[in-house]
């Protein structure tokens, strides 16, 4: 479940997508609007698999973009879309379909998907970081999500990096990694620089301010725009710093970077690795691979399926 798009997929136990449906999230605010749509999409999936594959689906996995209570299937907070707090989405879908339904936040689901079926296959432990509009993360150990004592493990997006000068984050704290290195942070940083220095030689300066988004910064960087490259370099510095801190504590086998901003590839990875080398302790700096995720746009649905497969002891 994304802010703008609901994707439903039938996924087999090897992480292969058999069928995929995408629908726009209804524009109304709040939880009421998308639930009937979700139920219809799941029913369609059940019908399809019976008809085409002569099989029966075993479970539903749901990835949601915000903190959830995994054990009860209830959404705890929704930073980006209002009205979802307290919705028992797992229970609602279970009651509507008769299938066990497991709710997980999308970063945990994406991390598990990468560990079982993507860039992290074969790794015993990994730190997953999803950089999109916001920044989510997951710690995967032995093919399982490490949730921590308060279901809060992996929240690298809200690690405070610069409480002195950093921008205020969606969570209310100042200088979180999300406020410094997410897609929206790239756009904001560019708009701030353009406002401060009107004479900057950048293709971004030709755009109306409200069109200077993280995506535009990424596109400009790919064309060699010096302002865009500088902004991405600064974000990578913060990202490398956060990864070094997390890695010093967790010592995972690898770090997997996913989400829309990871499509920048080496433009993001090269300066991130350099910063990571400077900030991580030597054995960690020398031996921890930082790689781009492999599941791309399918990470959400494959990750949600991975959650259900693990819960049902099928992986
Ligand atoms: Zn924050």
C-alpha cells in the first residue's frame, strides 16, 4: 500500500510474481476509502488463482508505509496519509477473505523481500534502507525481521544526525536522516540553495520553485548539474554517517539500499561508500558491502508476500 497506488500480486513461495494488479489509491483522505478497494483486489486475486492455477492462496501479506503493530495487525501511525491510525487492517482483510492476513511496515517487508529473493540472498544478516519520499529501514537476521523490543528496530530514517542545523523532520525532531537524505529532503535542499543564491548556474534554477523535487534533482545530477551533484553528495555524506553508526552496532553482512532514490545508482553509492569508509570502524569499513536493491518496484508486493510466507513457515 502506497500513498498513491495500491498494488496486489499473487506471489509463489519462491518469490515469483504470478499476477500483478495496480490501482490508484482513492483520493479521499482516511482509511475508509481504500478498504473496499483492497478487499475487491484480494477477491480478484483469489478468483484468478483458482481459475488460472487451480490452486488456493494460503495467506495475505500487507506492507504499509508507517509503523504497525505486527502482532495485532493494527496500524499505529501514518506519517504520510491521515486517518489510518488504529485501523485493524490485518483483521479486516482476514474477516473479508477467510485467509490469515499479516500486516507489516513496508520497510520491514521490503528488507525481508530483498533478503529472501533479492540482493541479500545468501546473506545471513543485512541492514536494508529504503530511500524514497521518506527513509525506512529494516534489520534482517537469519532470514527473519528483527523487530526489537518495541517493534522499532531498523528505523534508521529517524536517527538524528544533525540536531544543531538540520531541518525539522516529519516526526517532529530536528536533523533526522530522513530530513537530510530522503527524496523530499533533496528537493528541499535544492529549493533552499536556489533561494539563498539567485545566481547559481544550474538547470534547476530555470524551474518554478514548486517543481524542484527530489526527482528533478536526480535527473539534473544524471546530466552532470553541479548543484544537483553537490546536494546528492551532501545527502550521501549524511547517509554514509548513519550507515556507519548503524553498522558499527549491528555489524551486518551487507547493506542494501532500495527505494526510488536508489535508482541514482553510483551517483549516490560512490559518495555514500566514501563517507561510510571515513566514519565506520576499520573492520566494518573494509568488509561491509553496500549494494543497490534488486526488486525495484516489485519490492512492496514481494516483500509483503515474504512476510506471509515466513509467518506460515513456508520460508
Ligand atoms: Zn524523524
